[in-house]
């Protein structure tokens, strides 16, 4: 349960920032402050859509850029509608430990910003935060859309546009909310004590599992894995976009993590913001060094993905760990991501942008890290036993299995009905012409046009 | 009058978010909260300059990119000076129902953040908000500059740089403020009860009317309309920029609309932010489907413009309508914009970026939508009569006529003196060389250089 | 001392915004408000990393874009670690008038957000602001990283990646903090009365001096200065990126300057935000006109650098000057930057992006401007004597000499050990291949590949 998490946070931060007490802030002021914070944080998370669009399109080929941009753009619009109609109710509506059953279309009783015992309404699982319902929904919506956006990068450069949009609708309407209900919506994993403060599992690994299911049915891009066993590098077409995208994501994470307090609690938000930043920095440096040692050069795409790995890994534990632990978590994430990228290529799972290595691998690691580094007493490395970590493992496995198999079923249905992969000709020519009828950069001379598509 | 609008808002939201009451927030806290909100919202609106720069340059040709970037950049600087010296006084200074006559150079008495009856100063029309004068000015400045930026896209790829800068000065110093005074500055339209919460008319359609006047005197780009009656598509050179620009604008609108409360009222800002988002999402999806059906492909520029259409349309009614109505307004806007783009091409009005379809057509529609969908009782579809809608029609027509004819006069004066159109040679070669002496992408091989300017 | 500065601010603004008094805001509310503001402002300053990355890469050649992006990206990660471990303690830790000697790794006692006399801890120099320690650190960190980023642009297109990263570590760990301690950390310059509100000297000119030392040892890019005495223009490869970067920086400055209040004081932050904006606008217009007159065309890179010049120049005086003075300061900065760019080329100091002209020249000018335009009584042009200006001159010279000579020593050490310049072959081929093994835009045909590297 989120409420339990927050108690953990406050406990943890009481240590870090002595002397803070909020008893004196009157209720109306607190509602205004908290709403301001939640909305601003939500705007930052919304902004991550631009980050994913720039990063993913930059790391793919120019001939598919319009397609990737269009996918990343429309996925937020589609999520807005499907999360409003169905998803939010399934995730946060009152219901069973397995699924929410009320609050569809934001209907049903709700007296937010009343909170705690004073709350009366159908979204009891969000009664720990004292902001208007529409602010709660907006903040959760921008999270939901992130999960769908993660999928976009993994299946890039060969997925049919229509099929991707359909899958996104289903993911945000049904699959994401059910996993989310288990942990954040009053479900059985939260009741067991599983902690995932800002969503290493709820958002990131869920996006990764859904993508993994898709890519298994979709197969690698044509020519990626040669018959002699070697891997053909397909470099991204615009590293300027990719770098900008990563900086947008880093900025957005200052909404993602500290905003998940859903309250302008000064000690908590300052501490979470700094933990988030230090894990990102450590991930960046660790990936740089690892790539330099392994590959001989400080590869920019590894530098970028190392940063994102640190950010994903700190997402679950950001509220419960010390600054030093955040740096350690970031360092591990930065090493992990480089090896994961190499690993997925070895087993011939073709992920053009490295999103599985970033979001799935480090989403799992970050969720585990809560069990290992929790400074509130329960962490394995901080005087606690193995129990907390085992709870995290159960949560990771349960939500992973749920998401992977439901996604596999949906991808399979799409494959046997409308199809999920473009034709070989379209893939070779580029999806921009085939799916959208326009090019991303029509004024420029490309190598493909010069008869040297493969350099 | 804005004060009247705000009362409407608070009334409307009392329904939506029961239990909020601000009586207990002490005055100094409220001033600090409101100022924080107004400034952050103003920063987001400022950021829209980057959105327009990226969108408009991306949707034009590479050979004119420097020119468009320079225009979009300098227009905010020019607006800052002209709105400070003249515009703000004409718009919000005390005066007649037709024009403000005091407060030039931000001079004159003003005891902000004192508000309501306690206010004493020359900007009585802004006494409904309790923030320092400089915060009021900053927030209104970023709005004023938006109107001028809208013009930039419509006249792109053939306007003289100097003439555009001159027109922008005049627009922001005189034309925009007079229309704004009528609605927001204590003028006759506000007194009549016209409502335009965040400026579908004050900002967006005004930008559109000013641009329409310019484009009528300027004519289409060379080669756009062939003698056989067909239209030559001139694709934008960088869809990555255009997509980024649209996401910047969507983000900026979270300042534009919710910030127009000019107060950190939690129920109001959460509701307005969500209404804004849902209209954008609906506009995006509606334009995607409409373009897919009409043109055979989900054209990315239509996806982007559909989103912007939804945002423009919800700008006036965002504070007075339900969430469901916001979705409907967005859907209509998304359909409208696709047909409008085709319509303007049919009547041979050449608008390279679709800004007339987005800002003029949907600015008018959004202003009308207040009359149709007002949930506070007066909306035609919500139990009210036709009266409210008629008031909106009068406001649309009056401000439209004012802006169009004043702009036409200024454009005409420029045309017969310094000239408004570059030479045919310069247009063919690109404005970047002719107007600025540099290229946007000098390292890259373009098709134009390869002897195939027209593909 | 910063506290003294702030008193000056409040004094100055009492004039500008009568009627504001904060006695009534209770302590906990004020801590929450101030923390919210400091974090949001810090996020905006963080965002400037993207601005520098886009601006600097855009103003350089495509073949070096990956290298510049990687440098700008990793410099923030490196700074995060080195400022945490060493820099923050040297700058703000209690110690001598010349250097801080406590608080490394954020260790040591600290009861923030307690402030003033109630503060007990090792960071006494920051006890004038009432936010948690982690918020103080985060805000100061994003400032420190800015100084290092400024260096990046000046040494671009020929510096070794590893050497740059090493220099950045040292700059942010040792050099920047010592100069900062003198002015902001309780050191001798602050005690003398030197004023530098948001860091024209502490951040901007320090970055400039460090870069100047480097560039003297590094030399110009190959082919930049011809043997006949003429200068070969090497145009930036992507003016779209450069424009976006400048708009990001302008936005970021709304965190940089108003955020330096480190308190959500409504009168102060509104006034500082507006002063900042007007100086930027005036700098933009002045540079446009100056470039137009001197060079015959309104060069876009001058328009952009003029804006940045205005922003740098207003950074020190933004809290102590009137709106009119801000415009004047911006105008002077905009003229200065154009002449400075021409001057550095004349003395054959090769600065690919104009960062010395922007940050060094206008950092010095802005610091001087405090002495000239201070509206609180002490400004030379506002009824004060020469004394205040002389104090500023001493501060500029002292921090300049400290930074320049320490940096020169570090650069020299790097030069004679690992080397600081890439080989002529690598410089000709581009640093992207040599240092990173990838290209920024591998899909595109460039002029270099066509056998026409120099156009």
C-alpha cells in the first residue's frame, strides 16, 4: 500500500532532516501546496513523452523517424482516453485485492481533497494524498502513458502503426492497471508489504515485460543478425535528438520520483530529488567506464542509457535509501545496462534503443534494491533480514508474469488478425513512406538514396 | 470582465470539487502561493516560444529554417519591449471601454498584490488577482508574444525579416492590446458578459486574423498553386523538430490555461489542467482518424495540428465545462482542423504550417464553445438559452473585424513602403542566405544543391 | 555575504512592491513554499544542461557533434559526484575566509531548515535560507555544473574527451568552490561587501576564465586563422539546435536568477524574473541591430549570443536594479558581445561558440553593473559614490586571477601528462569517430564525405 510506503518515507526522512514538523500548516494551505506540487510534477512527467520521442527516434534510422515520432506522440493521446474510461477505475477504484471495480470514467462518489478517515468515495486507495481527484488522475495518467511509451522503442522499425496503437490502448486500459492495482491500488502485493515508491515495477518493468512479449512474436529487424552469427550494428540517425531526449527524461524524473510523494513535504521531496540525481549521475559514469573498458570507446548511447538505468533503478527505492546507497544503486545500474545490451544481442532479441536493458532489467533491479538498501530498518544490508527482499521478489515475479502473459496473448491476437509486422519491402524502404506517406527529412540527401543503405 | 469569468469558474468548480474553501489561508501565504503559480505558469507559456520555433521551422523547408527560427526568436524580444512601453497600458490600464489610457512603461500608482476593493492603482482590470504587478505583467507579456508568433508561421518562407519584426512590434504594442482590452481589460465586451477564459479569441484568433490579413497581401509561395489548379505539396524539412515543438506547446498549455486562474486554487487548476489535456488528446485522435479516412494515411502533421486544434479550442471554455464536454470539444476541433487545412488550400490561401486552421478556425470555435457547453447554467446545451452564445458571436466578430482591418492597414503600409515580400530569386534560393547570410545546416548535402529543389 | 545581498534585495523591492509583509506566514508553511520554489528553480537550472548541449553542438561542425554532446552530458554527472564529495564543503562549509573546511560528502551537523540564529551546523554561510540541506545542495550543484559546461564550448572541436572530463572534475571540486567561497561562502570578498546575486562572477566569468586558460594552451582549430591574416568562418552545423538551446537557456535563467532568492518571496521573485527577461530581450535586440550594422545581416548566432549576453550581465545585479536599468544593462551587453566576438577573432583566440564573449566579458560587465546601477543607494549612477564599484572591481580581479592561474596550472599538468589536444588527423576527420567511434548523423550525406569539407 502506498500509505505504508509514505510512512516509511517520513520515518526515513525524519532521520535525514530533523526538525521538520507539519502540524501547523492549515488544511487549505496544505491542499493548495500539495496540488501545486503534484501538478508541476505531473507536467514534468508529461514532458517525458518528448524525451522518449527524441531518444527513440534518434536511436533509430532516419527512414523510420516519422513512424516512431507518430507512435510516441499518439500513445499519450490514446492513453489519456483509455485510462480515463477504464484504466484508472481498474487500478485505483475500490474492488477486490486483484482488481478495482469502480470509478470508471472518473464516476462515483469522491470527496477529495478530504483524506484519511475523512475520505468518502470509491478511490480509497488514493486517500493517503490530499489533492483534488482531478490532480490524482492527471498524475497517475502521465505515469500510465509512460509504460506504453517504453514498448514503442523496443518494437521500433518493424511494427505496424495501427497494431501498436491498439496494443497501447489495451495495455493502458487493462494490463498496466491490474498490475498497478496489486501494488498501489489496495491489492494483495501492497498488503503483503511490497514497496515500489515511484514505479520501478509498476511502470518500468511492466513496460519492459509488455515489450518483451511483443518482440518475441515480432522478431528482429531484417539483417540485424547475420547468418554467420555476427551482429550488424544499426546506428541511430540523430545523436543530437537522443541526447536531448535523455536530458528531457532526466528532468522529467524530477517529477516522477519526488512527485510521487503527492505532497509538498519539503524534507521528502528534497531528499528524493537528490537521490534521483545522484543515481543518474552514478549510472552515467559507471556505464561510461564500463563501455570504455569493454568496447574501447566511451560510446554515447551507452552514456545515455547508463543514466536512464540509474534513474529507473532508483525509482522504487528513492524514498527509503540514503544518499550513499543511491550512488551505489546507480553505479550497479550503469554496469548492468551495458552487459544487458550485449546480452540481449547475444540471445538475438533485437531492441533498437536498449529499452529492455534500461527499463526491464533495471526496473527489476531497482525493485529488488528496496529490499537490499532500505534504510528504515528492513533492508538486507541495513540490519534487516531477507524477508523484505523476498517480498520484493514475489512482487517482481507476480507482476512480471501477469504482464508478460497477458501481453503475449494480446500481441498474439493482433498477429493472427490484423498482423503486427510491416512487409519486408516496407521495412527496407522505411516505415515513414509505407505507414505515413511522408519522410522525416525530405530536404536532405541520405545514404540510402545514394544506394548505400547499409554502411 | 475577467472577474466575472473567475466567479463563473469558482461556481462551476464548486460542483466538481466539493469541500474546498480558502477562507482559512492567510493573505501573505496566499500571495506567495499565487505568485509561485503565476510565475511557473508564465515560464511554461514562455517555453511555448521554443514550441512555435521548432514546429514552424520543422514544417517549412530547410532553406528557410534560419529565417523562421530568427523570426520566432526575436519576436519575443520585440514583444517584451513593446508590451512594456505601450501594450500593457492600452490593454489593462484604466481608460475607456474601448482602450486603456494609463500605466505605460508600467508607470502609475499600483498597490498590488492588494486586490478587490483594497486595490488602488491604474490597473483596476487586474485587481481580481492578488499577485505583485510584475508577476501580472510577466504573465500577460508571454500571452501577448504568443499572438505575434502565430503570425510568423502563416507568412513563412516569403516574408521580409525586417517587415515581420516591424509588424510584430505594432501588433503587440497596439492591435492585440485593444482587442484584449475589450474582453479582459475592463472593456465593452467583457461588460456585455463575453467569456474567454484563457484566450481562444484574445490570443489565438487574434493571431490568426492578423496573419490572414498579411497573407492576403503577401500571396502564396511561388509554385504552391499550379496553373492546372492542382496544389503542390511542400513537405516540412524536419518532422522531428515539428513533433518536439508540438509537445513543447502541449506542455506550455498547462501554463496557458490553468495559469489563467492567476491563483493557486487547487480545484480550479487541477480541473482546467485535465480539461486541457483531454481536449488535446481527443483532438489528436480525431484528426488522426479524419486524416486516415480522407487522405489514406495517418499523416503526422495532421496528428500534430489536431492536438493543437484541441488545445486552442479548449482555451476559452476550459474553466466552465465538464470533462466530458472537453473531450467533445477536442473531437470537434480535431475534425475541423483537417477540413480547414484542405479548405484553405482550395481557396489558395497558402499557410505553410496550418496555423490559420489551428489558431483562427479553432480560436473562433473555442470561443463559441463557451456559449454552447457552459456547465454553469448558461450553455445552450446545458439548459441555457441562445443568449450566451450570441454574446460570444458578437465578441468573435467585433475582435475579428478590429484585428483584421487594423492588421490589413499595417501590412498595406509596410507593403507600399519597405515592402513585405522577398525577391523571387531570394525565395527560390532560400531566405537564409538572402536575409541572414547563413544556412541552417551547412554541413549537410541537400536535394536543392543536387539540382532537385522540387522533389 | 549572500545574507547581506538579500537584505539589499528586500530593501530594494520594498520600494517596488509596497504592502508585502511576511510576518504572518507560519514557519512550516514557509519552509514548504520555499523548498517548492528552490526545487522547481533548481530543475530549471538543471535543464540548462540541455540548453548548453544543443547550443554548443549546434554551433560546431557535424563531425564533432557526438563529442560535444557527450562532453556536455557527462560534465553534469561528473560535477554531481565531485561537488558532493569535495566542492560543496570547500564552498559553503565553515572554515577560513579563504576556503571552507567542513561538510565534505554532506557530512557534519546541520539542522536545516532552521535558519538564522536558530541554525546549528557546519554550513553557516547558507543559514540565511530556510530549506532542507538537500535542497540547498541540489540548487548549488546545478550552479556548479554550469561553470564547467561553459568551458566545454570554448575548447570544442579539438579537446581530448578524457582530459576535458578530468578538468571538469577538478574545476567543480576545487577551483569553482574556492572562488565561490570568497563571495558566497562566508569568505573575504563577501565580507568586503562584494555583491553577485546569482553569479555573473561566481559562475559565468569563472567558467570563462577557466576556459580562457585552456584555450591559450590548446590553440585554435586547424585552419581557423589563415597565414594571410584572414579568419576562416566555420559555420555551426545545426542552427535549429542552437536556437532551441538558447531558448532552453533563457527558460533556465528563470530558475537561475529568481531562484537565487532561495525563498518564495513574491515581490522579489516577480521582480527578478522580469528584470531577467527584459535584459535578455534588450540584449537580443541590441545584438541584432549591432550585427546588422557591422556585418550587413541580422546574423542568427549573434541574435542568440546577444540574448545570452543580456542574461549573463543581469545575473549579478538582477535583485538590486530597476526595470529600466535592466533594459540598459541588456542593451550594453548586446553591443558588447558582438564586438567581443570580433575582438577574440582578431587576437586569434578561437572560441567556436562565442562563450568567452558571452560568459567572460558579460560576466565581468554584469558584476561591474551592480556597482553602477544599484538602486538601493550605493550605485554610482544612483547617488552612490565610486566605493561600491571599486569593491566589485576588486572582486572581479581577485576571482579572475584565482581561477585563471589555477586553471592554467591544471591545464598545463594535463597537457604535459595525458595531453589535451587530439591529433591533427583526428581533428580533420572529426572527433566523433576518433573519440567515440560513432557519428552523430550516420544516415545523412555530408559535404565532408563529398570531398568538400571546407566550403
